[in-house]
C-alpha cells in the first residue's frame, strides 16, 4: 500500500455534487485499501494532542490507582495489559474504555449501563472534548458515505439516523515497547461496530488487511463465526504509517452488515514497536436499543443476516456479546452472566 487517500471533510454536508463525489471517493478508497485518512482541523488537532497527553499521564500512574478505575456495571474503565483476549491469546495493550456515562440509578437493568470511573476531572474534560469533536466528524462521514453509495436523501437518514444519541464510545490505548512483554500488541480482528475513527502517535505499529479478492471473512454477528485471529499469519497485511494531523477511518462489522458486503469491515492488528505507543480509537455507533437492518439497494443484504432472528441485529445485544467475548474474566461479564442481564434484551431482537 502506498500513501493512503486523504480527504478534507466539509463542515456541512448538504448533498451537493461535490459532496456526492467526495463520498464516492471515500467508498472507493475503503473498497481498495480498507482505510482512509481525514485531515484534522486546528481545533481537532488540539483536542487530539490534549487527549493523548492526558492518556500518557493516566497510564503513568501506579498500578493500584489505575486498577481502582473499574466498576462492574459497565465496560468503562481501566483494562490491564493481558486482560483483553483475542482468539484465546492475551493482548499487551493497556486500555481505558469510555462508554456512555450512565448514572447507576438510570441503568434500568440493562447490561453495560453504568457510570464511567473517571480517574480525574482533567482526564474527563480532555476525553469529553475529544469525543465531541470526533462525534461530529462521524455524523458527517456517514452522510458522505451514504451519498457515495448512491443512497440519496432517504438513505442518509437510514444510515446516519440510528447513530443520533448513539452508543458512541472510545478505547484509549497504550502499548508497551517490544521486549518488555512476550505478548503481541493486539491480535488480528475486525471492530464490532459501525464506524471507527482513530488517532495514533508517531511511533507506528498499526497494520490493516485490505480487501482480498475471493477471500471469505467470518461475520462477527453470526453465531459460531468470529474474526478474532483472522488471517493473522497470512501475507497481505500493510502498515499504516503515522502522518501528522490526520485521523484514520475504516468500517466496522455493522457497516458491512448494513451495506450487504458492499463495504467490508477492515481486519487490523497492532505490532509492538521499539518504544511505547499511544492511540485513540473512537467508535461512532447506533443507539443501544437500535435494531439494524440492511440498507435497500446495497450489495447482498439478504445474505448478511443474523441467522436466527432474520436480517436484524439488535445493536446492544451485539455490543454486549462482543465485550463478553473479549473480557471473559472481567467483573462486568460475570455480573451479566450471574444476573442474566442479556434476558433484558431478548424481547428487543
């Protein structure tokens, strides 16, 4: 892979010819490379620098202080190196996950709902400012992608509508230097959600797998299928070279499902470098209770089904099952299992 396609996203998307052409170029870049870059404006670059600096300060704290930033009602909070599992193997990444900050009294018995155990007001302010910036970008990107797919005004609402008030979340990541651990950074996988917007520092280590003709990829939302560890040892992986003042963007599983495979969820993995590395992975998502269906007129929608239950994915159930798979020993997973909290979603499928 040479230089990634890099785009500048307008402040407003109104459906002009220029918007349609830009959206089409983005779709083609994904279909060719699996990923593209967008230029960060000055305000977003400042938010990114502030969030990365806050993450460095947090991960430098003593282990006991970091471990205290956990609760058992949500998957928000600190995740120690080795706690996350991909394809049965621990990953070296150290993570702080930020999901919607729901007061315990408002959780309503739903799985994954609870407060974020923020380590400090300053950390919270930096991360919430960053989330606000990439959240607005995610909305505009989805509108452009809908236009690029030829879906028209109605298609824009079908694609972007379920993300209003969505279950947007972020993983703040630190990777140790190679040589300080025997583990890999993160094993090969695709992301379970709709749209991924990522920032990385200048160290590097992210690899993606562009679409390969004739290669069948497992579909994470189907029972018995998983992209964890997919093609990890096959050729075809390409590094994503760090570039200043850009964000990288790629599709997740839900976007593959909605477009009937016209856009494929991008496999990626992280290889440890000679020094520690920091990254921010933001997920622009549907509402927790949204029922997601394939978009009409895009690919083979009828073939991208959940199996039992038909061509519908209940986003909250999908999110919960993906996190339970990645964190089988976490207190939140045990609580969901012991209290049978997935039953609260059964009637919504």
